[in-house]
């Protein structure tokens, strides 16, 4: 799906990819690539507040409560950053597989 995008992925495209993953239709690499669009520093982490804002403002908007649920399991560090590789594993494989992959 990302390869079919005419250019850089915007927030709306990210939300579509994220929503498809939640419903079970996208593979892990597609979700990982969607999160990479938020990683401007290419450090493997993204700001929780940036992703939260995108999920609440664009596309099929999530409520604050739904965003809270999405990020409840994410490990947000003291700087408000999420390791999106671990978060992607959590989303696609579940809690047990993520713990084994760390």
C-alpha cells in the first residue's frame, strides 16, 4: 500500500493504514512504515502527542478515550517518545510476542 502512494505519506494516509491494521488487513511492515513517517529524526522513536493528535484530527477520528486505549499499552518514555518498532509488534502480534521479542 505504501509503495502505491504517489509521494510522501500524509496523516490521512497514515490513519487509513493504521485503521486497516486494527481491523486485521495490513502486515506488520506496512504499519512500521506508516510509523516511520513520523520519525523525522530517524531515531526509531515517535512523539506520542504527534500521533495522538493525528488520530484525533484526521480521517476516521478517534475520541480522546479511544486514543487513551490505543496508547495505554505503549511504552512512552520520560520524553514522551514511543519505540514504534515495539509498538508495532504489540499491535500486530500482541503482548506476549512483544515481550519475547524485546
